[in-house]
């Protein structure tokens, strides 16, 4: 059965409010949680970007059983040894409750170091180097490496008893096939059903194993007009697929290129409805596609009403289950 979790959007909600929201979500019946690791929001209107790693420590402590994941891009803004240390420390403190998804990143977050933004093929190669480095460090090995990233005699002195899953982040079939080479699972974002089916098939047919995760963008309000207005205001900057989503490098630029995006275009990537039954049906469709974990991201800044309504009216209609411990997911 499929796990339904809460996505914490650091780009939109202050970290203290997100902490209260994820506690409320666990109480309401959400059985998992995740967040992305951004330095910049997608829009000036979103207006936030808390530090994911410090928030994760607080959130894991504040909740009782909910497992957490984070989507991170090692190699430019973060040295892979630092990512490995962060993963290892959280997994050591909260065994079985943490996983990390690794991707090649977006310029809006990574340009801050002043380095040039590499081509996608170079970023993919860099990610593979980082994955190997992170895995070796989490196994307790001393690592030296000279390549697209450099490591000099790094060793983690604090290690988890079991290495947590390292999941591949993919928004295309090509990237899903690449993730199949190394990942303990896959995470993607909602898209038209046939495209999602192709991404899943690309990962599985290339030998990809582990759990399939989906982050679903949705907008719900008591009336349709409010749900539409909220989605258009907060998420119209997020309709641009690769390479624009990879290469635009500021919230202001995302706002500029999204000025004339229509509501219909937003509705292609956000599930918008005032009907909780319609949202329930959409979520069941994702489970039917084979996703093991569906993470719900309400694109509004205020989360409490959404959490309460979906906890009371949507989750009870779904086959909600608590996920297995991350240590049982068959990491490599």
C-alpha cells in the first residue's frame, strides 16, 4: 500500500511555521514527510528559504515516528563530504527515519559559490562521483578523490549503524535511467500520468530498484476561485521544465519569465480543486501507477487548513500505511 506524506516547502513557509505544520501533519495522520534543500525560492512572492538540514534535526526531534527525506544537490554548493556528514549524523541520531535524495541541482541554488554552472552532462558526471564518495564515507572508509570534485583524506568519525537509502531525483526519463545505475529508489514530481508512467518504466527497465516516491503539488481551498488564485500566485514560476528550471538563476528571473503564465498552464502541474473527493481520486491514481510514497505539497503558504481537511476527509479514504523503516529498504 502507498504511504502519504507531507512535503515541507522551505521556499514558501518560515521554518518555525513549517515545524509546527509537520507536527500537526503527523497528528492528522500523515505518515511520512520530506523537504527540498534550496538556497533561493522560485519566486519573490514565495519569499522564504530556510536551511533544510538544521530544520530536519528539529523536525525529527519534534515528531514521534514520521520518517523524513530531503532532496539535495552535492558537488557545488555542498562538498560531498559535508553532505555525507550531514546524512550520517541524522541517520545516527534517528535510525530508520531518514533518507536523502541526490540530484544534479539547479543554478538558482548553486550559483552562489561563484563557480560556473556546468552543462547537464557534466553535472550528471559530477553527481555520480559525489554518490560514490558519499557511499564510501558512510561505510566508514577514508576517501581521497581527484576529479570533478576533490577530496583529501576525508573520513566520517560519526557513523550510523545502517547506511540510509540514497534516492535518485529525476524529472525526465533520461535522468531516471541514469539513477537506476546507483540509486536505492527514485523520486520525481507530479506530471501528466503518461509522462509519470514513462519515468517509472525508464527507471525500472534500466534495473532501478527500491521505493518510488512522488512529490505532488496541489492547491485546495473551500472555494474553487481561491484555490485557483493561490496556485497561480504561488506556483506559476514552477511550470517551466528543463532546461529552464535548471538554468534560470534567480527568483527575480523566474518571476520575469512567468509573468504571463496562464492558470491553465499552472493546472498542468498543480492539482487544483475545491473538491476533496477529486483530490482523493487524484492521489489514488498515483498509487495505481506504482508509487510507494506520495508526498503532498499544498502550494499555499498557510498549511493548517489543508492539513486538517486532508487528515479528516482525504487520508481516511486512501490505503494509508506507515512506511517500513528506512534501514529495511535494501541500500547499496
